[in-house]
C-alpha cells in the first residue's frame, strides 16, 4: 500500500476520535477570538466629529487627515454620535454647527463648539487640546490678519506664515525607540504563533493514541498515523491563520516545515511506555510553555539563563527560528524519534 493511501486511512481513523475532532474545530474559533481581541486592543481612542458650515467642515477635514494621538471619525448625525458615546464605541464627540460658524465670523468662539461625552470619560479635556490645536493651525493666518487689522498695523501675513504652524517644518525631534521586554514579547504574540503552541500541545493526543495501539498489539505504523494527525493540525493551522489575516507564502512554508517538527516531536513522545505518563506531561507542557515559550512573555529578556529552556518547545522554533534552522531541527528530531522507537520496540 502506498504512503498516500496509508495516510488517508489514518486520517479517516483519527476523524472517528471525538476529542481529536473537537481539538481541530477549536482552532479557527480561537483564531477568530484572538483576532477580534487584538483588533479591539489596538483600536485606540476614537473621537467623533460632526460639522455644518464651511469653517466647521474645514476644521473636521483637518482633524480627519492628520495623524493624531486619537483617531477622529466623521458622523452625519448627532443622534448617532450620541448613541456611540453612550455605548462607549467612541470616547466623545465634537459638534461644529452654525454657532461655531457665526462665532468665528464675529471673532467670539465662546461656547461655540459642542462636546458630547459621558460622566466616566476623563480624556475629553486632553482631546480638547487636539481640537484647539487644529483650529489654531487651520485658521492662524486669518486670525493673525484680523489682529493686525484691529491694531491698525498696515501689514498682512503671506502664504509662508503657515509653515510656522507645522512642527515638522519648524523643528524636528530626534526620536530614539527602545523596546522594553514586554513590547518585544508582544511582537511574537500572533494568531499563527498561538496556533503553533496549540498544535504542539494537541499532538500529544496523537502520541497517546500511538501508545494505546502499541499496548493493544495493533499492528500499525505509528509514525504515519502521527504524521496524518499532524497534517490535519497543519491544515487547520493554515485555515486559522487565513481567518486572522496572517497567512503569507512564508507562513505556509513555515507550517510545512513545522509539520515535520511536530511529527518528530509526537513520535518521540510515543516511545514512552505508558499513556498515563503522557497525560501527566500534557498539563506540565501546557503550563511551562506559557511561561517559558516566547509567545506571551519572553522570559529570556529578563533572565538570559532561561533562554536555552525555550527550545525544549517546538513552538519556539516556529516563532523565532529561520526556515533553515527549522528544517535542521525537523531532520534531527525525526532521526532521534525513529532511533528511540526502534530501541523501545526491541
């Protein structure tokens, strides 16, 4: 029987295991959940703006076009903006109506801008400064000319005046970025890496199945059975990464190599004499991998001495190693697994 048909038969056999099927189906669900969580976390502060009149719309366009600390979002209805403030979709909302237009023309902007916020919000005072800065930047030449006119000074500002209101042209800041260990570890937190960690724990089920078959005297090729299961985990990993929007050609290549890393890892574990040992290893792997693997907290940034321990876990190679290193690990791990299993069977 060809290798292809053997793997197909083993896949069919594994699909009859409820625990294994549930483990596979959970992967896209987890990926979707992580994607939504990280999107919400990275959304930042959003502020609504609503405007009528030429001047108000000009200020709004400036707020929408600039890269501020907060993100401004345009609204066509004050009622909708109030609703979003109430349900915390946005932090607060600014209204530029006719009173702003009239006040601007009269030179009196007192209480001319509306701010819709909630009692629990403490950020609107900071955002006021951003709005104020936009108004001043946009209207500075006209404000300056009005001042000169009121003081009977026979000069006007020219078009070059605007450059003095742009900090990037007036002065520049020499910025140095320093990543803290927490920020560095966040770079490794992704759906793909979490899925790789999940599959590392999931393939222990395949090792348990192989040990059970051996104890029952079932004549079956343990490696191909494990490989078939790892193949299913890899397929669902690719689907999960696609759901999260992280799937690239490089990711597919890494998953392909990781398939053999997982197969060697699971086959090596299958050499253990009792399934109870594997069930004991699973929670230990789960707890220690969260602490020592670099996905959530990269402890090696704090304690260099712990860095070698990270490479006990296959997910570390997926997250940190290059493709060539992963390939070498896959070859070595499979060779060791075959040798150990041959010795055990004797």
